[in-house]
C-alpha cells in the first residue's frame, strides 16, 4: 500500500490558510481590504480577546447577491482579475480570492451580505471549512462577516498566538494604518464592547493623524507634495520637521497606491533625506503616500501582501530621496524667512538656533543658571555639573536672548572643579595631562608623563554624562522634582502596554507617571537628573527599548541602555565648538569616572602611545 496520499480539500485548505492567516490581525486586514474594494465609506471592526474568540467586520459597501456570496467562499474565486497578466494592472487591495475560504477553513464563519438590487440578504454559516447553512436574511446593503473561535480546529497554530493585549495592539495598530491610508472612510474599532477609537471621514490627513496619533505629532509634521511628470511618480503626505525623531521606525509609515507596506527602498530613502537633520540612530515620523503606475510595482511577492517589489528600485529611491529633501529644504527656507525682521534685508544669516550642518538637538538641556526655581535648586551637584559641558558646547545651542545668563568658560571650569573636589585621588591622575591642540574638532591631543594621549571628545563626553546620571538613577531614594504643569503623553496600544508593564519600576526611580485614560498617561514628576523637557522623549525611548527587548527580565540592564542613550543624545559633536578650558575639564571628569576607558556603548574614549613606544618606533638609543 502506498504511503503517499492526497490530502482532502478541507485539510489542504487549513494548511494553506497559514500562509495568509497567521494571526487575528491578518483576518482583520484581509476583510477590511475587501470592504474598501467594495466601495465602503463606513467600516466597523469589533473583536474580543485579541481576536481569538470573535471578530466582526461590518461595512456599507455594494454587497453581494446570493450566488456571488456562495461563490466567494470557493478557493481562488475573485472578481478582481481574469488572467495572470492582470496582475500587472491590479489596483484593488485583494485580488487572489484566498481570504474568505482561508478564514472559513480555520474558524466558525458567518457571512451576511446584501446587494443594492435585492430586497433581502444572504446568510451563510461555515464551521471549519464545512458549510452548515445558507438562508435569506434581512439587513441593509453591505456586508457583515463574523469570525469566531479562530484556529480552534488547528491547535498547532493557535498555541503560537501571543497574549490578548499583544494581539489587541496589533489589530488596533493595523486599523490605524487603514484609517490613515483612507481618510475618506469612517472607521470605528471596538474591543470587548468598548470603543478603542472612532474617526469620521475627513479630507484632511493632518486631522486624521491628530485623531489617531495625537495633535502633538500632527503639529510636528510638514506637508509633502512632489510630482515627477516624466516618470509619473507622485509623493504626498506629511513628514517630520528637521530635528524631530523617534527611537524606532514605528511611526515611519509608507504607503504605495494607498497600500501600507514595509519597503526597505522607501524607508532608506527617507532616512537618507534626513541625514544630518536628525540624530544618528533615530527615525523621523512620516506618513508618505507614493503613487505610481500599477505596472511599476509587484504587490504579489508576499503571501500577506506586506511587502512589495519595484520594477526600478533605483528610480523610486532617487525620487523619494529628492522629494523629501526638497520638502525639508523649502520648509527651512520658509522658517528662516519668518524669522527676518520687517526692516531687515531679505538676505540674512541663518538664526543661531539652526545650524546649517545639522539640526538642533532633539532634547535640549537648559542651562543651569537660566532657571531659578526651588525645585531645580534641590538638584545634586552631579546634575548641575552635567550642564557645564553644555554651556561650553555652543555649536548646537539655542540662540541666546538678552534675559539668558550664560556661564563664561572661566566660570564653567570653576564649577566643574568644584564638582570634582570630592575625589582627590582620581583628580591627581590628570595633573600631568597638558593639552597640546584640538584636531578636526573631534579629538584632543595631550602630553603626559607616560606619553601622548588622543582623547575622543564625543565618547568621553558620553561616559561623563552616563556616570553622572547613573549615580542618581541607582540611588535607593532618588531626588524628584514635581512639575508645575503635568505633561500628557499619548501612546499607541503596543507602547502603552509596554509602559504599563514598567510603570512601577519607573516610578521607583523618581518619576511619577500615572495612567490617565486608555493609552494616555500623565508625567507629574521627574528625577532630579532629568529636565522636564527631556521627560517625554526619555519615556518614549524607554518604551521602545522595552518593546524591542520584550524577553528581558532584568530591569537593571534595560535601565543601563536607556541611560546610555540619554547620555549620548546631547553629547558633544564634531560640528560643535568647545573651549580649551572645557576640554581640559572634560579630561579631568573622564578620569574621575569609574570606567574611563570606554563610552557607555563600549567605544574607546582615549588612546595612549607611551614614550617607550615612540623610542621603539624611531629606534632611538638616547
């Protein structure tokens, strides 16, 4: 008897469904795409228990007749294409006819639909791929699909699903992407009977982003609208102002012909356009719509249609890069024009707040002498000394106003020396370091009794900042300063879930972050080592780290990385300027650190070549 058998259609469908339906969010994605293709202007998504137990998608699209409803549940039954060549011109979101039969084969599936010309609708009930009932029903024009007990008949797939909050967050985020992609469609999302978000149809993309991601993010975006008549490419949407960055790509959304996709070509083009305009390692929030001819893109390369392939990657990349670069340059020109006084000539120097070589720092650290409040007065000497280097670094500092008092280089050195008096043993190590010169605004050469030392200014500054901050962070009862006006912070569902898991540990370190609604928090106090302006970006970066390292159980390691990132955000850069006194003080502060040889990221802070080594190289006997 042969050991090779042909699987039944039911088993084959259940196995093949895994290519399209990986988790509950894939069900929502496929059904919402069908609703949009049907011309719906209102879509309601309801789910329970992360979509595992129940999903309902209701729309007011054109619906289907009884025969079409039954035929739609057959594999590869579609109204979108007829021949394989039609894939070159496909404009719909769904086109392979796999979604409905795949979903129906791994769940308890109910379809109710009614076309405009019919007086009644059609209801079809399927369980595990087997049709149980077909009957007439009363309903308005449109389609309602209910999916219950997903993967109950395929336990091998169900056991790999994540927790309910994680699956819920994936569904909510995907629905937000659809809402941004189609502002003309009204969306309503309900979880366990409670409205997660509701957004009416609107023509303004900025308003839709403000409803979904928050007004603060929407205000940090500038419009993009660039068209290339030769190629037919067009890029529209909103992108971040220079200097606005995030620690992950989560808010870098790219769409091709209104389809949200993960495209390395588009993402790298946008990042290249922001090179020098945001800090290295950060990502600009952007919502960019690329419109091209359907024949120029293949949307059929991924089973779940998450990725696309362009016919000419190079042309697409150049167009997007030039479009975003041109938009950012125009925005900067307009900002400069607005800063020109009425009686000033049109041609003027750029304001000091914006360096022509790089964007302002994303988290400004105010000067210690510019703010005089009782709360700040309680800050420890280490936190105040942390500002001394900022005062000496002037290249990226904000423009000074007459009311701002800035410490002179001499005062800076005196303040730093005072902070270093408590460690005389370590201070003696720097008595024989004599500054020779600064090289390329990046290195400092010192003459010592043992040889020549080359100091890397940025790495050394990062180490000094890191240890000063970590000393406060690791205290059992760190000093905390309440905020006069609490800072609101709104997060997407996945980020809110991550913050909630770390909330107790975060508040034990001097923060006071309280939940103030669904996915909404309020910062009421911050540690003494952190300025109020740094609070929200620090927490957002911490949340991103929690999500990236979700398997980490040790909070200390996670805190270490968060501190290291914070230390590097405002550290010295080659485009800044530093006085010789500040460089000498930086060297003293570095050698007073517990680990002076490396930066928080493991990079060397200085390199020493001894006099014996020089003698060996020159072969000198004297």
